[in-house]
C-alpha cells in the first residue's frame, strides 16, 4: 500500500510540474512572432520545439 501511495504522489507531483512548465512555455511563446500554434493539432509545446529547432526563419529564402 505504501509503495502505491508513494507512486501516486510522485505522479501527481510530476503532473503539477508539467502544468507549470506548459504555462511558462505558453507565456514565452507570446513574445515570439509566429503563427504555428494556429495550425490544428500544434499546441504550445510542439510550437516551442519547432521554433527552437528552426531558429530565425528569415535565414530561409
């Protein structure tokens, strides 16, 4: 019982941390001019990953 209770507590902790991180990512994305999050199925986390990988879009023709 104690192992299960500790596992559930750990899962709840990580879920709360994930919510906080998602909020920070969404806030940071508002400062970056982009429209990726208007595409259905692409949320703030995927948008942040794409923006981080691409970098400055103006370097592409």
